């Protein structure tokens, strides 16, 4: 991380690609391992996939107790504090009204400073057992405005475009693009699992996706995690099949949000509506999903 008198000018980020259908103990061990690795590499932020701690395989998730999920999250917070690094990790958290698919932003002191609940459900199990959140994500990492979208949310550009209008320079995008093998292969060919956000907003786009198969071999995940420039070009890319971590330095001067800001100004009749939405996003940003 570099600084000038005006503030931060660059930020090193790591994105971890992990298995999506393993037990929570396995997920926690790999999470702690990669937090260590990201800190050793000099990264200020490490992003994990969707539901990285609980996993996204619902037969496993439904057997978990809230206490075990909280314990894994607490261990992750302790690691962030011990190593002085920002960590973005995911859980599926049980509530009185079904589950929430959450991303937790953990500061270098171990505090959870922001939580975002996935808005758009995907897949039969998630639609059955989960409900969507009711806010957009807007938060700061070392003073840098950022936003979050979880997996399917990325197909709904208003979820990150309005935060870009509000100042977000980085989109963190935890994902689990799991499906039957034919659908996963098509996602890889067409690129529709995670479409770069930069070309329509001029912000950085950091994706941590999953790999691996379900225990019965019927589903897999597409991998291909990446960190992309505001122009859409890759700074780092992961493979399709293996667990790994990719790392890049973000030159924040390049994230000028130019296309999002152009939309804020023209056509003129929409300007008041955009501004009203930005105000609402800011008002709701610090509400913790329940």
C-alpha cells in the first residue's frame, strides 16, 4: 500500500479461490492458511468466495449450528487482527426468516465493519432456504470507498453502479458459480459467470470464485477468479480447477468511475432520481442485515 499526502494511491489485494462443498472445519483451516499467505505477500486486503466459511453445499450448511458458524467467523476475525489485514469472508447465516447469504468485512483490528446480504438468489437450494437482503453495499477500506456484490448480484449492474456513482472505486465480488458440468463449461466459454464491471463503470473488479465438485459428483464450479483493471483487462487470473490465490496492486488513480458519473449527469431528467437513490444507499449502508 502506497500513500501520498492526499491519501492512499495504491492497494494490494489478494483473491482466494477455494472449494465450495467441504465441511466448515476444512473451510476454516484453508481460510486461516490463505490469510497468512496474503499477509506474507504484502496484501492489505484478502477476499474469499461466497459462503467461504460455511460452504455453499446446502446438505452441509443445514447441519451446522449457529454457534459453530459464529466460532469460525470469530477465528477468522482473530487471524485478521493478529496479522493486521482486511478480510472479506462469507457465511450462510440462519435467521428466524430463513438464511442470509452474507459477506463480512473484517478490519485489521478484527472488528466487522460492514456486512452485505446477497440480494438475488440463485439455484434451487438457495431459493428454497435463503432470502435476499435489502440494501446495497458501500463501505471504506483505509479510506477507499468500496462495494460488494455476491455471485448472481453481478448480473444486476445497478447493485454496484449506484455505489460507483457514490464514490466506490473497487467492486469486491465473492462468488460460487456452481452448477451441472454442462452449465459450468458454458459459463467458462461465454464468460457469463462474472462479467467485468470496469468497462461499464471504470472501477476495479475483484472476483473470488470457487472450484471443486459435490460429494456425489453431480455439480462443479467454474473457477476463473480474477482481478481486473477499470478498463476490463486482467491484472491476475486463476485457473479453472485448483485452489489458489491471485494478487495484484491496484493503482487507484485509474478507478475514476467515469462511465458511472457520466450516467449520473445524462440524461438530465434522471439526475434527481440517481441522486435520491445514492442518498438512500448511503443511509442504509451501515445497517447490519438481520
